[in-house]
C-alpha cells in the first residue's frame, strides 16, 4: 500500500478507523453501549488482527442516532429497529431520486 492509498482512507466512511474506546468517547457513552448495539445487530464492527473491535464513521453515525433515541427514553431494541428503518427509508429515497433523474433525462432526450 502506498501513502496515497492510506490517505484515501481518511475520506472512506466505511473504513474501520476507531477503536471501541475512542468510538465510545466520541459518542459520549460507555463501551457497553456499543457492545449492546452489536448484540442487537445494529452495527457489526470489524475486528483488528488482535480481535479488537473497530468502527467506521458510518457506524458511529448510526450509533449516535441510536443513542439519541435511547436518551429520549426509547428501549435499545426499539431504537435499533427505528434506526434500521430510517436507514432503509433513506436508501429507498436515494434510489427513487436516482430513478426519477434517469427517467427525466431519458424523456428529455439526454
């Protein structure tokens, strides 16, 4: 791997750059909360060669949303389900917008 390849990972939302301790610190929570999200199958951290959990920025955004819901009194299982559904809805809306763009370009003769 070259230095350029390494720097490219800085912009990769899926690169597992954060240790459990750092991720918990960034979220303002305990590592047990991240483990609970893993047990609920909301996020699945990658493992380092030593077996340590590593989290990506995308996973931290998902965890932050779950924490927001839990802080509002939502049980963790329900919070995880809500976050999954929100993520699915966002993806469906993105795909729909892409199809609409393609269809409008096709009808416009582009």
